[in-house]
């Protein structure tokens, strides 16, 4: 999956990074590399299913879809 991110210098130093297509998915880092590593982790957590919250009917079918 490819997502467009926005990486910008922070006023307090370091970098802030966010994903426009994932509302609230934002991170930061002291360097560009740190910020990119941190946003990758934030994206993974954002997209991780919360299986405890799923209430599926017995007839439901789960399908993985690559985008």
C-alpha cells in the first residue's frame, strides 16, 4: 500500500509528519528519518483492526483487499 504523507519542519525543531487520507494519523521525529520511521508505525497502528470491537454475524465473511 502506498500513502502520501506530508513532512514539514516543526517550529520547535525536528519534523512533523501526517497522512492526509488518515485523519488524526500524525507523528514527529528529531530527524526526517525518525519522523518517517514513527509515521510508519503510526500508520500500522491506525490500520490495525481492533478485533475485540468487531461484532460480526455468523454469516459475515471477512475478505482481505489490497489497495
